[in-house]
């Protein structure tokens, strides 16, 4: 009407834009914990790692994540605030709380960390990385690496000089000592010393650094004022650990092959020699008691020496191959790393010794997780993973991709097989020679079956007979176990044809078990009707070994067996019709476990040495994709419901979860997105309708 103010033409658009902006804001608001995270996906449709499950703390992280893990503890240091820092052979540092005696953090550092020292002025931990030739600097506050410093070749021992704010690093390969300023994290001097320097001790009374020269049977004395060697002291054979005793002004040196030398820092001469017979290794001084603790690597003990008598006053049993020690003055405890060079991960521990009782008061496992064999339980939609470090089987729900149960089993669990007929899981305990039987309804051990020999390895379920085939690599036996009686009904020992049996796969089409032999380069074919060897298939060199578990898997689409060959880095394909190799496929380094995806008709191969998974098309017999995963992948399992591949990374202590072919897998996150999106669209449509109605001209009157 004339005289009325016209409605602006962009009014509707402005309100709609406002509504859309409000909805967008809602998506990113704290109502949903910030912007809702999307999982990574492959735009090409190739398989990719969608998530990584870190077993150490049962945390699911999107994408491929290289987690820190425990294992092979070496160097150790106390931070004066209740934290014990332990270097691990898995390229990480574990942090132990001295209140709970539990691992509270794991920090990734350089390759093969060995020496650890605490810098009290900076509240930082300095860690020598032997293989990397570097020193990692860790903030005690954030438990993260804040600097990496290049030093000499093969650094081992580290010592802190509080008066000068410097870190001294023994470079074993270079026969030098690097001096690092903790103010700049820069090497300010390099000091030549004797051959093969290993460990160091700071003498606060003299302002000197004492360095053991392992190859020269000597100790170099460095002045921290001039950074030069001021004395060289001959000691006994292979000096190793060293510690300064400020109470008497003496330095104690553990000579690896003989005894302990006591050096006066006033004269720089040996004033006493203490006999030792068990491989003295590391040395730590206890200021409160006037005692020196010596770890004895060969006898798995710690000797206590009185600095007033220079005699052994006590001997304390600890774990295997005690490597280093540190003193926690606040608790009156000595923490000892048991390096376990025999590589039984369940023995990767730290012993806690009371300085009053002279006895072990606690043993802390620091082995992290070492997941190996893995099997999918279709009835429960769960994955069962053998963790050799903790002597347990971890149960992972494929709905949440997290650990929902942990089941103690025998020592050194290695391989896992699912018995669909009984709803049970069979687990080989490699170090114990037994098989644990787990119920998937109770997640408890329902039987323990004595083995027919030592070192049970691969295992496979025969659904047709209700039996389980177990490879015992020690006595060269393949045992057949009835799942009704949980007892052995047969043992196959074909001389020369069953030689170091390792991986096992069952072929339901032929009713045969295929066994990869780790010695001789062959695969043995066993009939489940006669429980006898019916064929020997020659493959290339060794199909697997002790670290990269030998793998065999059955492909029902082609009636073929795929077997991994470690040294040539390839996979042999065997026809179950002719029992002959029909193809050889190059893959990554040290191929290990395998699993077949019948939906994609692809075989997934874990490459232990290259930290990857090769995807082989069974139609072309060629690798069609290579997927980076964690360190040391060995076990592989296929979840047919989600069409996902689960890979156990034994070095990393993680499970890589691979989405196959960019597969669409509904998740709770996705449903949340869809629900919010639908509501948002409905809100916009409703708003448009309202605005449209309001904007209409009224009908003419009269």
C-alpha cells in the first residue's frame, strides 16, 4: 500500500543465513565437546589405518599412531619428586610413580635409549640414544621431549654436573665425552678419553667427572673447569658402572669381569679392591646409609657394600640381568632395572629394594604390551589378542575398538585360535609348553592342556572334526587336540618333514592342516582323517622365525594356501589340489602373519621388518596396496562384519585397525552427525516456511 514501508528484499535471506550460521555454530560448540572429529578416510578407496589402539593405556587414537611402549628396561633415574624414569629397548622411557609403583606414562625417544640422568635445576631428564647418536631432553612437567641433541657415536652413560649446569655424555663408539650446556641444549665441548667409555660419575667435591673406559681398563678423570683429562687411573678388566661416594670422597668402579675398584679422589689412586664373582655392572651410592649398591648382571642379584669397611654386607636377589639402579632418598628405596636379555617380556621388570630391610619390597612390570597372535570371534564380535609381555589375552570389542577384558593365561602366550563350535579360544603358551582354553562367554580360563612337548607356537581350529592342530616347535611335533575332551588325540612326528613347525592353517575344503616349518623351508600337509603327513611342499628358505612369526592362511576363493617366507621377503601361494607352489609374491621385509578378507578377495600380510601390511589380490597374485602400521607387525585378523583388518604390532604395543577399501562403517559418531544434520535441515526448512508465510501479501479486502 502507498505509504507503507516496503520489506527489504534480502530480509528472508538474512534470516536464513542467520539460521544456518547458528546451526554451524551449534556443530562446533562445546555442547558436542568442540568440533566433532571425523576419522581419516581414503579418498582413493584404498585400505588405510582408521584407528590405533594403544594397549598400554587402552586408548583409541584416530589414524596410524606410533605409540611409546615398554620392554627391555636399561637406564634409570630418580627425579627427586616421586618419579622414576626408565629407558626401554622399545625406544621409549617409562615413568613410574614411587607412590603407586605403577607406570604412569611412556615417552617416545630416540633409537635404543640406555643412559638416563635427572637435571634438578632445569627439571629435565636427559636420555642417551645409543643407535641414534643423540640425547633426548624430556620435560619433567609435561613428560614430553623438548629437545634432541646430536652427540658422538653410540652414547651410553650420562652424568649431571650441578655446579656448572652441564650434562656429560660417554660416547662409546667415538671414545669421547660430549659436554652439553643445559641452558642452551648445545654441545659446548668434546673431550677425548680412553677406548670405549661407558659410564660416568660426577664428583661434586672435586668438580671432576670420572669416566670408565671399558676397552682400556681405565678411568679417565675430567676437570669440569677446563674440560680436559687431568688423570688416567688403571683399574681391573672391563670397568663398567661408576658412582661417587661423597661421604668418604671415593669413587666406586664395577669391573665387569672381576671386582670393584675403590678410588680416592684426593690421590686419584686405587685404595681398595673388593672381590666380586658375579659380574658387577651398575653402581649407586646411598647417601643416607653410607652404602654402595652393585647390580650383578650374571647372578641376578644386588650386592650391598659398606663404604666404611669396603666389604659386602648383604646380597639381594632381584630380576633377570639387573642393568642399572637409582636411589629414591625420599622413600628410602633403590629401583633396579632387570634388562632380561633372554627376552621373556614377562620378566621386563623393575625391582624395588628397601634400603632398611635390604629386601625387594615390590616388582614393577615395565614390559609394556607385546601383542602377537590375534583371532576374531564372530559369535561375540570380539578380537582375542595374546600379549606375551603380560602373560594375558586381551579382549577387544569391535564396537568400541577398546579392551573390554584381560585374561591371565600361561607364560609367553603366542598364538590364538577361535573354536566356533564351542565358543572357546585356544591359546598357545610358548614359554610354558601349555595351551589355555578360554570361554568367550565368561572371559575366563576353563582348561589348561599340558603340551606334548615344548614351545607350542601356531594353532588352528578344524571345524569339521572339532579338533585343534598345535605346532610344538621344540620337539618337532604337531599335536591334535579334541575340543570335547581338551586332550591330545594324536601327535604327528614325521622325521625330516615336521621340522621346527610354527604357523598352522586349516583348509576346510580338503580337510587338511598346512604347517609352516621354520627349519628347512617347507610346508607340511596333514590329513585330518588319518592325522598323517600327506605332502611336503618346498618353499623359499625359511617360512618365518622366532621374532616374525611364520604365517600361513587359507584362501577359500581359490583353494590356495598363502605362506610367508622371511628371508626372501615374499609369500608362496600353494594350490591345495596339487600341493605345489603356483606363485611367489614379493612383499615387505620379514613377512609374518596373514589373514584373508573374503569380501575383498585379498590377503593381508604383516611385514615385521618394514612396519607395513601388504595387500595381495588373490586373482592377480600381486600386491595392490602397502599400508604403513606400527613397529613389528606380526598378527593379522579379519573382522568380516565390519570388514576391518586388525594388526598386532609387537614392538609398538598397539593394534592397527585397517578400514578395507574405504569401507563405509557406521559408528556412534556418524549417527550423531547424521542426527544433528537432519535436525539442522529440518530447522532450516521450517524457518523458510515461516518466513515465506509472513512475507505473503494479505488478500484484498471486500
